[in-house]
C-alpha cells in the first residue's frame, strides 16, 4: 500500500480514475484540471480535453492559471471561437464529461460559485459561473471535485450558480434537461453518487483512513451511505510521481502553485 500522500492528492487521484481515453472532457480550472491532466498522463492517454477558451484536445505541460493561459492554446490541436465551443461542441452534445469545482455544494449536487452570503451584500464575492451553468446542463454527465468541509457541503446554497439535480427526483427532466447531470462527486474524504430515485448524494466509497463519522461531521446535511460502502484504493507510486511532477513543473513555470 502506498503511504505518504495528502488528502488533496487522494482526491485528485480518485477523480482522475473516473475518466477514460474515450472521454471528451470539458475541464474546469484548478483541481478539475489537475485530475483531468493526471488521467491524460497516466491511464487515459487518449482523452480529449477542452477548455472554455475554445481549445480542443489540449495537452498542457503545466497546469493553466486560467482559461486564458497561453499554455492551453499553444498545446491544443486547434482553437475555435468561444461561441463555436458552446453552440457546436457543448450544446451539440459532443462533450461526454463536464468536470467542475464548487465553492458550495448541496445534497442534490447543485453548485454555488457566485457569492457567500446574500447576493446584494455578500460576505465573499466569488468568481461567478463562467461557462459552468452551461456545462452542468449540456454535458452528457458532470463530475464535481471539492474539499469536504461543512462550509463547502452545505445544507442550503447561498446562490445556485450551476443546476445539478435541483430539488431531486425528476427535477431535471421536468425542466426539459435530457442530460444525466452530476453523476459523481469526489472529495478529500470520500466519493459520492446520486441515488437512482431521489438523486440525493450518497457515499459510495471512503478514502483510506476515513471513517463514516468523519464524513458526517464534515457534511452540512444528514449524509446517507450506500450499502456496502467501498474503500477507495490508495494512490499508486506512479500516480503520485506523475501528479507531483506536474505540480513541480507548474510551480517552476508560474513561480507558485496554479
């Protein structure tokens, strides 16, 4: 068993394993980008990564600071106008996975990246939605990666930026959304999937060293556990080596972490 890794490394590694070489993945900046590029550099070399700025089949050597980072365009197969990226590639159903982060996440995988507190007088003004609302609606399915704390996994969002499963059940279908929506949430404690009927997030796998009580304490709602919760396999030496080298190159290129 591999030892000596951080919860953040476990989170990124677990998220990367959910991807395959057959995926066309719309990538968010930050942890989603780290997970997607780790997959590309390890078990999924054929994965096609697209970013909001219009870069297609992007193969960055370092993690981008933003969607406007020149590394994305320089390493892409091609770059298309943003309007084409959204209207043809995304809304045309050509993206299999949308990979997003979240400042707040509720039990039905709705996402807030807009404000903490009231909209008119927020405690914190966040970066906003960008393309995330469209990604959450139009990708064939969505993965979310987030740190597992009561401030992130909350009982009620301060603002709904990106629609997950709404109020649960068939809410997406009732709104005319034909895509699957959020199908996986990866945190630094566990992995969650929506219940088939209610769509409430349910713990399906605990990371090594994490107990159910740890998850309950860090979740802002009474969390549910699937029957026979699994243990997430620890990162392999190869996964950790590739991930750490990616971060090392990024820090050298940008003078600090992405």
